[in-house]
């Protein structure tokens, strides 16, 4: 309840005419409600095994901080603030770790999807206008347990004071998390969310890795691809894949082959890509794309 109250309070503070909100315009264009992907927490049963495998895929991993609830994690961080997070919860100590334990009982995979929301107060106001309840906890905004959108949250790509240049020097030249693939037979909650935030969805060719017409929501710094339920990796799980931009697909291929992985480069209108299957990436299709 406290989180919901905080969310509603943010709506009041962000409304024109409320105390602390200046009248008139500043001449600046408003920031997009969703600019791109913030991060994807990839839940894994064996963190050490997953970390070793992701290093063999050409990622540098940053050690995670100690969590009071026992969560353990590693970060594949990118210069723009986006990241892939390998995460596990050895025991159920609170609501979040209990969710992770339930999730992991069915196998590895992406548990949640975080979007980058530059103006969180304005985002909360727009969600309230469309009648969507949200919970605010520190720098993150999410939806209550049981909500069809509970797997989605919004964050602000906060830089850590412990980030070092070497954390971004991935041998595969990864530099940004720029896409996510959602797959289920009923994506009406996601479509409704995108519509309420003014994000258009269009049909165009998308390779995931099979190339076919699909609905795609284009963000300023990424894309959301909507796929049918048959493309789910694990039945009932909506997050099927992600796209990471690399500076050089040739360098990515070299790093992968050095790690012992056979690769094939696919070319499309979006660029040159290497697709890594879910059995390699712990329940997640992963595309490494050099953008045209």
C-alpha cells in the first residue's frame, strides 16, 4: 500500500497547478516516456555457470553488490547505462526472492523487463490517466503482483560509482541493449500500455531469428517486437529474446569462436546479426547486431 500511495502522490506533484510545478512552458521538448530498454534480469539457477558461459560469449561481467535478501548477481553493462543482469535468489526471504524462487522452479530465463523512463513523474501521471495502478519503490516503477503487466518495470539507467572503463570493454564489442521480443497469444496488455504512452506499433519485417512480418514498437533507442505465443521459449513466459548492439559483428564472431561457439552471420535490413539460441543463453534468444 505504501508504494501505491507514493505513486499516486507523484501524480499529484507532477500535475500542472500542483505545488512545486511551474506554470507555462520552458520551450524544451518533453522527454520520451520510454526512451529504450533499461535492463533485463535473467534469472539463473547456477550463477557461476551462467557467468562463465556469458564470459565465453564475449561479455565482461561486473560483480554484483551484496543484497540483504540474499540475491546474487553479475552485470553485463553497456556505456549507455543499459545492461543484461544475471541474477539468482538462493532462498525465499521476501516477496521478490519468493517470486524468483517460483520462477526458477520452472527453469532459467528472463524474469522481468525494465524500460528506461527519463521522466518518471510524467510517466506515473500518464499511467494514472489510463487507469493503470503502479507501485513506486526508489528509482523503479512497476505494476502490482497479479497484474498482467507485472513483468514490466521502469527505471532510469543510474550509473554506479563503482563502474570502471574495463566493465564496458566487451570482447564481442557489445555496446547497448536495443531490443526485446515479447511472445504470447494475448499481448493486449502490452499493446494497451504502449497505446496509453503514445508509442505507435507498426507491422514490418523482423528477424527473430526467422524473418516474418511482425508488430514492432519503435523507441528512440530501441524496439519492442511482438510475436505469437508459439515463439515462447518456455510456455507462459512472455520475454523471449533480446537484441544487443555490437560495434563489429566480425569481432563478435571472433570472440564467440574463441569461446568455442560456432557462429553464422545473418544479414537483414536492420544490419548484420548473430543469433544465440536459448539453450546457450539460459532461456533467452540473444541477437548480437551490428546496425547498418
